[in-house]
């Protein structure tokens, strides 16, 4: 089931002071979560354009050691594994320089790599129950190619969001925006959400959620998981609380 609905969250909500604070800074503490050990978040040193990479909004986060975390359990709500796929679009074409960035299509390499990545998601058993996708042409085409090659993608609920295109270029805001958007669209019976978008934001979000330096080339997907009775609870433990299970890559490509 494809829902072609522009239900964007305002981009300003990603940076609003009313947003959940957990992705700004998580300080070591004791109490309900039993946190007693911490390490600084190390984010990837990547370059973007001639001016290089700007500092991340959450670059100074302190990440709690998840091995020491003792989550409280609400017996009224069943707790389950929540899976999050952060997938970067396939490689796009620059052949027509008159085309706006938003409207650039996939090139042949991007289509082939997207098909391979979709098959790998099926192979490892990470098929989404909900897809939240940037409305750019290259992300839409990435999803279309995956649907062509993996029938299981065809009946998944999909929302195309303009904010996923715009927020990815805003340093440090993507993680909070993804959190807010997922909590808005994902019902608690949904186990796996796939968010399709762009760098810089997708790398930043994967790094903040996992507390690791994550690099996502084109047609790469970060597979993250945690435990929670709801998607809201899944994000409540803050930065570094998601386990990075794998970085899934297409076969036979040196992506960029």
C-alpha cells in the first residue's frame, strides 16, 4: 500500500527547543537506568565541498555504555525489538547540469546497486513495515527499483516527505527530525521502519543513534535496533542507545 501523502513536519520542528532533548547531550548518571560509565561520541571525519564538514550539533554528546544499562520494564506494555533502517539513495546522474538537485534521477550504477541492496535486505530478514522516504527523484527511484526486485516491498505503507530532503543538509538536526517523524507515523505494532534519505544527515543520525562513527555511501543502509514498548520509548534512552547491527552494502560496487 503506497500512501503518496506530503505530511511533512515543519523543518523548524527539528531544531525547536520543544523537541525531545535526549539527542543533545546524555550525561552519565545513576538511578533507574543504572548508568555509571561513559565514553565520548566519535563522529566520522568526512569532507563535504570545498569548505569541508561543519561541526555536528551533537558532537559533544556523552554516550552511555549500553552494556551497563538496566532498562525499567512497564509490565502493562509488551517490550519488543525495534528495528530502524537508515538507507541512503542510490548513485544519481549528473549528466544534465540543468536539472535541479531535487530532481536528479538515478544513473545506471545507482539502479543496479539499489536492486542489490533491496535483495540483501530481504536476505538478512530486514524488511520494513513502514517506509518514510524523501520526496526527491533519486530516493523515489531507489524505492521503485527495490519494489521491482523484491515483491515484499510493494505492499508496505509509504510516506514521501519533503522534509527528509531539506533536513539532511542542516548540520545536526536530522537525528531529532527522524525521531519526531518516526514517532508521528509509526504505530506501536510496527517493528521495522525504513527511512530513505541523504547525506550529510543520514550519516550524522546513524552516528548519533549508535554512538559510533558511521559512514554511508550511496545505496548503503545502517541497520539499527533497540528495545522498547513503543517507538517513543525506543528513543528515550538517548544518543548511543541503538545497536548498530550492520552496514549493508550492494555487491560489486565502490559507491560514493
